[in-house]
């Protein structure tokens, strides 16, 4: 009898667990816990993926050295401003496509520089660019990203052919001249390693870039951009020269030759001052002889004196970045000065 009662209780418990409300609640609670656990794991994985993507994107952006982009954007703005003074208008679509084309070629050139400096053993743990040294990106990533940017630049050049009235041979000559210079600075011949890098940068990020932006707007080549590009080109060269002076010791150890190494620290200081202050002398001449609007770039002169003092003290660490900031502001004021100049007040305009 006792065994039958115990058997009945067991059956009642089983029925309650399998068909009763208590069993349903237990199963529902278990399923909810499993679903919540799976959802939490999924969210955690998504967060990790998002974090990895953000870090990867940040690494790509830093590899481009965006602080140096003033050297490519201000020439485009200057060439477009000169076209505006001549034609009375600017095609904004052409301006944007031209800016992207110059910018991506500049960025690709920086990646080429990163790759070859690393493979030649020039970059090290104390270098300014440690993208490959610290394994932030793999060499294959840098190569693929550079190829992508060059391809994007060629696409922009193709668009400019259809948007602008500039002849194809002239467009190709200027664009591929700039593209080749950005690559050959450290790739191929490697002008940087034989003390010719300064000449390449002086031409590419000065007259060539200004002429390119001007030509795609007006539809023809002119010597006008070459003349007005001089102050901006000198200041842009100051960025590179300060960078090479800072890296003088490591470049010597790597067995390469730059202009800064050839002339030594003292003459490098003299050259930096010339590159820094001669543009202001030119602006003073333009302001006093032609139009007061050309005095606008002189507003950046107080930023130049601390750079001179820092260079004289041989504290080179932050000078390239600070010179690039000066270059951006001076270039923008230069552009505004040209735009605000009364018609016919500037030579050749």
C-alpha cells in the first residue's frame, strides 16, 4: 500500500512537471535564460567587431599622416582662387573632384614613403611614423591601401576629363607628373635618398598642384599659377625641411642623404628661416605695391617666430606639425587675400 502511494506521488509530480503550469514556467524561464545568454554573447561579439573596425580605420587614417594635408589642399584652393579672379566664377564640382584627386595622391605618396622607409630600415621605434614598426598595419595593408588611393585618384582624373574643357594631354601631363613624383619620392629612384626630395616636393606641392587646380577650372595652361605659387611652395618646403632636419641622425645611420644632412645643422637653420620668412617679404611687397588685401597672410607672422626659436634651439620634435598648421593658415589667408583683391589690382590678374 505504501509503495502504491509513493508511485502515485511520483506520477503526480511527473504530470505536474510535464503538463502542469509549474513545468511550463520552468521551461519558459530556462529558455529565456538561454536566449538572454545568446543575446549577450552576440552583442559582445558585435561590440568587439565594431571596436576592431574602429581601430583599423584609425590606423589607416594615421598612416596617411593627415596633419600634412594642408600641403595639398591649400595649392588647390589657391589655383581655384586664381581661376575665380580670371573667370569670375568657379565650378564647385570640379573643385571638389580636383581636391579629392590631389588629396588621395598625396595620401598614397605618404604610404609609399612609409613602406620604403620601413623596408630600408630607416624607420625605428623613435621615428615619427611607426605604422609598420609597431605593426599597427601590415606591409600588405599599406601596399593595398596605397594602390586603392592611386586608383581613386585616376578615377578622379577621368572625371575631370569629362567635367573640364582642359585638353586630355595637358590633364594627363600634370596629373601623372604629380602622381609619379609622389611615388618616386621614396619609391623607384627614391629622390629622397639622394638629396633630391626637397626639389620634388617644392615642385609638386607648389607650382604643379596650383597649375593643376587652375587649369581644370579655366581649361588651359598658364604661367600665372607658377608665379603665385612661389610663397606657398616655399612655406610647404619648410615642412619637409624641418622633418628631414629632425630625422638627420637616423637618416645618417640608414645611409641615405638628404639636403639637411648635406648642409648640416647650422645651414639647415638658415635655410629653414629663408623658407619660413621669404613668403612674408613677398606678401609685404604685394600689399604695399598692389593691394592691402595681400597683407592678410601677415596675420600668421606671430606663429612663425616661435618656430624659428624652437628650430634654433634644435628642439625639432614638433616643428613639422606646427609648420604644417602655419602653412594651412597662411595659405587660407593668401587665398582670401586674392579673392578680396579689387579687379585688376594684382599683376597678371
